[in-house]
C-alpha cells in the first residue's frame, strides 16, 4: 500500500475522538531523505502520541539516528 492511502485512513481514525484505535506505522526506506511526508508523519506522531505510533527503518542510517 502506498503511504498517502495509509495517511488518509490514519487521519480518518484520529479525527474521530470517540475512536480509540491505535494506529501503528512502520516506514522502511533506504535513507532518511527517502522518507516521504516526513514532516506530516512527525506532526501526527507528536499531536497524537497515544493513538499514533511511528517507527522508521532505514538501510543507511545517519549518525544519532533514534530508529532502526
């Protein structure tokens, strides 16, 4: 599945305050620069920290990389 479609579903779930679904996204890429929609994903993670879990995996991680 493409990331824009997943984000549409995630936005719909997070928009409903009565929905307690927890969304988890594992984003794999070659490098940090290849991660599409980085800023939007980070904003969702920070705004919905209890309902949206995000983890990045890159093949070539930069120094001080907090993920895998």
